[in-house]
């Protein structure tokens, strides 16, 4: 692994809250020193009241881009199925400019069937959705190269998912960051699979930042264990971006404080 700094992400679940609380939590998280702020790309709550309050992803990211000054922003993750890839590339380029170069394009193949059904998208199969993602990523890259003005820099691409035959191959070819919820032996195995895909693609494995959601899958709204307990074994395997998810109606932003202290201690070595 390259000598990457440890970074901390916070995912604010855009459900169950008034937007005023989301805005306040964004400000608090940036003040605390979080490195990356994420939302998610769904149209309905993923837990709790299935018909509760919920806000759309990319219009929110544009607002965050104006509101913040330092923190990176992105979706964990954008569903490829919901937008034409060329349109998504243009949206990402625009938010990249609004934020002065702080956007991370998190993207995945999609999985939440209710989103598809109620908004009129073809759900297909897990395999067909991954094939669509594979076709979309080169289109996004090509559109970025054609836009005027272009993005402010090479926008980092984060791909979420753990499928070993398709998803990790896409990570090796297109991603700057790989995001997973795997831990322990499962994570170690998937890292070896990714290393193999990188070798076959002629890509340096060390060029990919490894990101893990701590506290279990973020959509469950669970807080992680102490960083020395949950974070250190992941760090030892090469993870450098750790993300905590919190939900509304109010957001427990202070849950990141022990992780921030742990991050700073590791980075000071």
C-alpha cells in the first residue's frame, strides 16, 4: 500500500429529517474535521418508516457544495440506473465546479427495488445492472473529456460493492476508491481478488484507496465500536477511508469524535 493518510467519512442518511437538521449537521461535521461527507442515492427511506421523509441525492450535493468550504462531498453511492450516464457526468462536473474541486463520484449498480418500481426504472437483474454500470463508466469518462469547461481535475471515482467477478473488475479498471462493508477474512479475500484484477488490467493495486463502512451496513444506522476495536484490524489490512453512517430526525455527528482522534494519532506517526 502507498503511504496514504487515514481519512474519515460521515454519511448523513437523507431520511427521517427536516432539511434544516441536515444543513446543521453538514456544518457541524465540517467544523469537527470530517474528511468526506456522503449522502445516498435513494427515493425512499431504507429503514424505519418506509414512507417517511426523504430527500433526493444530487440536488442535495449541489447545496452542500455551496454550503461547505473544505470537506469532500459525494454519494455513497449514486445508482447508475437512475440517470443517463452522460447526464450524470455533466451533473458531477457541475457540482465539482460549485465545490471548487471537492466532489467524489460514488457510483454503484443499484439494488433497492422500490426505487425502480415507483420511479419507472427497469429493475432487471443483479447481473444486468452490473453490465449497465460497466457500459456507463466509459461513457462518463468520455463525457468528462468533452465537456466545456471540463471538470476542475480528474474527479475521483468511488465504486461500491463486493462482487468478485464483475464489480471488483470494474474497480480495477475505473475506480480511485473501492468501498465495501466487508471485514475480517472476507475483506482479506476480496482484497486479493482485487489485486488480481488490477494485475490483469495493468493497474497498480496501491493506486486504489480502500474504504470500509464501519458499524455495519450504513443503511442500518448502527454506530461503530471504538476505533481501536473495529478500526485497527481494518487499518492493518490497508483500509484508509472509514465511514460512519448516521440518520435523522437529528444526526449524532459527535459519534465521529473518537474516530477523528484516532485518525489524527495515526496520521501523526
